[in-house]
C-alpha cells in the first residue's frame, strides 16, 4: 500500500484535511444539486429560485433597519411585501413611503428588478451562475420562454434580456429625474424617485415611494407618459423586444408571436381606454369634473395600468361597478408572454379567439398570417385559462369566508393579485394575517404557476405508437 493510500484511509489524517476543503465541497454539492434540477426539472428550479428570493427578501424586510420606527416588521407583512415585490405585483399591506426606510425601499426595488427578469430567466441565470452551464433541457425551457431560434443562442439572449432591462430603465430614469427636480425635490431625492419609478414601471410592479402615489401628478404628462411607456414596453415581453431589436418595425420579418402580442395588446389598450372613458366620463367621484384632455389621459393611463402596471390616478373604490368589472377582465387578460406583466397573457386570448373563429367557419386548422397554430398550443392555452380561473375562484372563496367583504371587492383584489397587477380597493390592508397569506400565495401562484405550466406542457410532447378510435362527445 502506498503512502498516499494509507493517508487516505487514516481517519485522523482525513479529519485534518477535510475542514480545509469543507466550504468547497459544500459549494460543489449545491452546484451539483442545482445542476441536476436544471437538467431534470427546470420548472422546479424556477420554483426554487423564487422561493429562495422571497425568503431572502422577507428576512431583510423583517430587520429593524428596514422599518421607519426601528422595530421588527410582523412576519405576515414582511412576507407579503417580499412576495409582492419579487412577483412584481404592487399590492401592499403597509405604506411603502411611510413604513419602510430607505434600506427597506431599496430591498423592495431590488426584489422588483430580480422578479421582473421572469421565472425562467431567473432560473436559467441561477443555473449558469452556480454550475457555469445550462443543461440541454434547461436550454430547451429557456428557448421556449424566449422563443429562441437555436439552443446556442440561449446564453446570448439571456445577457440581452438583462442589458435591455437596464438600458430601458436607465432611459426612463433619465427622463423622470429632471422633472422631479423642477417640481422642487432635492437632487438625490429626485434621482432616487426617478430610479424607483423607472424600475417599478418597466417591471409592471406599481410600487410608489410617495405616500399619496402618483395622484399629485395626475395631469403632469412629463411624469405620466414615461410611466405609461415603461409599463407598456415591459408588458410586451422580452421575446417581442428581442424581435424589435433585431428587425425594428419591419412587419414582414416579425414572427407570429410578436405580431399577435403587439396586435392584441393594442386592441386591448384602445378598447379598454374607450370603454373606461365611457363608463367614468360622468362619474363625479373620478373624472367628471376634469377637462376633456385630462379625461382622455386618465382613460389611456387606466387602460395601460389595469393590464398589469398597477399605478392608479383614481380611487378604485370610487369607480362604477361596471368599470370595476371591465378592470377585472383587463387584469385577467394581462400582458405578453415572458414579460413583466401577469394574467393569462394576450397570446393565450388570441389563440383561443382564433380557435373559436376556425370552429365557427368549419376549418380543420387554426390559421393566421399564413401560419397554422399547432393543436398542442391550443391545449396549452386552454390549460392556462382553466388553471387561472380555478386559482381565482378558490382564492375568492377563501377571502369571502375570511374577510366578509362584498364579492366585487374580493373578486377585484383576487384577480389583481393573481394577475400581479397591484390595483386595490384597500382590501389587502384590511385583511387579517390569514387573508394576507392567501393573497401572498395567490401572487406567487400567479407569477409562477401558469408560466411554468405552459412551459412544462409545451415540452411534454411525445410520440405515440398507437391511436385510439375517435369518438366526439356532445359539446355545448
């Protein structure tokens, strides 16, 4: 037996060598664990990444340094705020401006930026940082999320996603900072508010560092226009922005996803603005006493923000019941896939609408813009809609039992949480801890569930060696 073999089997010698490399072995174990998850179940990696981020930010927000009064924030309030920021929702149970210190607001802002990168993007980055590589299945998940052409492009696209986010947020901040300075704020305070609003708007979060939100700026286009642009761009999704970055506004070179996303987004924006204006035009509690131009501005702003932005210029509780129902529909629709917006996504709506039209016409295939949509895509769309509706119904049932509030308020708050919008009738702040946990779980499920489900289903296609006889049940 050699000396090296003898030393390797000597327990005493092994104990002296082991502590020196313990830290390295721990890191290697974590790396191998995450690498195994990334290659076998990227959806579970995405879930793990978000859970770890939420727990981390909950711990930071629970610190006395995060609260203005220097005390420990109750766990249900810290957890809710952490979930709301990481899931880019914007619902709050305490005032962002008065309850949290600069450190607390900074934690929230970092949570918004991290969460805004997206479930699959964050999971892919975590796998890259820890294991230095992304397995084939992990690349397939990222490829599906980013609509990448080849697996080799995935790493490059992930870097472009982060660069695009930072550049757009920087441009928004540079457009907002001078305006805050002219409104009388100090330089550094204006810088902080500009950066905060730029990140919050692009990531469709809806958090605001002002105690009265953006209501004081309800007629200030220098503030409202950048916020609307940031929210709208963020709601399109990174795959769309990558296509626009590569081909500009050349419609013929756009892929089908980009065409459907932009077209349906514009339709919802215009229809939402027109309907919102018609319903609220004579409402004295909202916009009845404003000029025509301000009414139009409010209508466009509401249409954009309702689909995921979360900023509001009017009290949601003062809107007519019909307007609140319209808001429920727009919130549930949401924005683009792989975006900072929530909801069931506009492409899901487009696919289902096209399927209905094809069925009404008696067509065998669902066709649009010279392309046929696969049946698997339609099954995924149905799954996303049913899953979203089920989550909303179950959560609304629980909140009705817990809070005793009216159905319209509960449904509004529930859809806002699921679609990660952040608009509120102030029900969140009135809920007991049990209701807060229900909404927190719903925000998490809304940000994780439907996206992960769609990606998992899209990659679970397998070849069958047999085919059962067809038999059509009666539908309708």
